[in-house]
C-alpha cells in the first residue's frame, strides 16, 4: 500500500476522480510534451457523462493550452473513469496517453507500472496488520508511523488544519452553491440552530451534521478540502473528529493518531477494493468515509484492535449497495446530506463496537471484498453516470 499522502490529498473540489485526478494527469502530460502546440482531451464513461457537472472540462482547460475537450460516453473501457490525452505539433501527433482516474485523486497510466510512488506498507489485509500489531503490542497508528516514519505526522497536521479550516469556512458561509440546482448552503443554519431546550443528543446530531454539511458545501463550491478518501465524501471524517475534540477535549496528538488509524482503514479499502463512485457506487465513497471516521473515533476512545475492526466492518456493511446518482452530475444532491448521515452512523458504529465486538461474524477484509463485488454488480446508471436513481427521476 502507498503512503497516506496518496490517500489524504489536499486540493479543491468538487470531485477527486473528476477534477483532482484529471488535473494531475494533464500536468504530467504537459510536462512530458512542452513543445506541443495543441492538445485533445477525450473523456470516456463516467468522466464523459458527469464531467461537465463535476467541472472536468474546466480543470483540463486551466492546465492544457489550446485544448479541445471531447466527450465519449462509451462504457466499454478498462475503468469507468478513462481519459485520453493527445499532443500535437501542428498536424503531427507527438504523443498519446491513456489515463484511469481510479478515485481519491489517484491515477493509473496505461503501460506504466505506477505514478503513485513506492509502496510503504508491506501488509495488505486487516487480518495481517492486526495480527502483526497484536504480536508487537502496537496500535494501528503505531504501525503507520513505523512504516511511514515520524515525518508523516507533519503531513497529518496539515491535513487536520485543512479539515478544520474547511469546517469553519463552511459554517459561516451563506448563499447558493454553483451549478444551476439552486442548492442553498445549510451548514450555518444547523450550526446556529440551537433551541432553548436542546438536549445533549439533539446537540450532537445538529453539530456533527453542521460540520459535515460545512465541508460538503465547501467542496461543492470548489473550496479547499482533504480527500477522505474522496472529495464527495470529504465531510464525514472532519465532522466526527471536530465534534469529538470539542466534546471530549482530545489533544492534537490524539487527533493525529486517529487520522493515521483512519487512513490505514481507507488505504485497505483503496488497495483491496475501490474508493471510486464510478467503479463501485457511493458505497465506495461514503461507505469508506464512514469506515474511516468510526475507526478514528474508536481509536480516540481507546477501543481494542478487535473493536476498531468491528466498528469499521459495521460501517461498511450497512452502506452495501449504496448507489451513486448525483443529480445533474453535481456533488450536491444527495452527496452533501449523505456526508452528514454517514458521520452520525460512524458514531453509532463505534458505540456498537464497544458492546458487541466479541460476537461478530464478519471480518473487515470480507466486507471490503463484498463491497467490491457488490459495486461491480451495480448497473452503470447507478455508478456516477447521473442516469439512474435520483438523477433520473428528479425534475427541476
């Protein structure tokens, strides 16, 4: 598995697979073809079907000079998010590159081993990692530091700072989100909405949801966020961590340890299944984010490794089959609300794990495999094409 720096990417929304990934590909292609006088970018599958709503064409045009963006909605490609870049000198083709935007801003280039760097984790399953950690008396975050080195903490500090800034911008912002759906920002309404007789449970629900809405709305507006593990699911983990810190007073070191634990969980899903909505539906994005958030919370609460695994398994199990059906191809409806719902579910999963982990039957590795196979079984209209579900039935 690769470094957590490849999972937690700091960038601008609204989509890691539709904007951050293609932007990285275009920058690399331009670097390799500096003498080209014009370019063609050809988008396939989900990139073509929802590229305009996600701003794929716009980000390509900001990187490549004199570029023509073409949309081809054929789905018979090696990956649902496939793009081709072609460089020309006058009428002569200089180079061609086929890229797969595999989720979370990561890309794979046809014919090349990797562009994501060397792998830093030698174990690739929860069973093996947990066994190793238990044999050494280690926490999951300690395994992260062992493999990545202490320097990863500096990056996690930047991640946490970026997450907090996104929350605070979001709870103060008002207005209509771009894209034409006329979706009104609602994080501030939730954040300011304390009632006179508000109990602890209502307050938790309101604030956690406010924080998740805040980051989701910032993402939809093209603001600076952290993929956790994607842009579309970027509000879940920050919401849970910020509320937990405020409520229980965790130190920054404890928060960083929780981020490391969450990142390891996300890395396992990314490596053994997918975090791409175009490949496996929203279960791969929101479901994965919920797993990461509940593992982080379980770590903060000092739960055992078995309890952390159970919490992550519960979080994914109850997102199985969740479709990706963004209305108008925008990361707004139902995406923003799903961040809030998943954040609350992450808290519930951690609480269940505290009481019930000794009776579990399903491993985290098994539920990851199940999610991947379920995602492959989803019909194309339910995998980020904006052709099924709410995207099909909603009428302005």
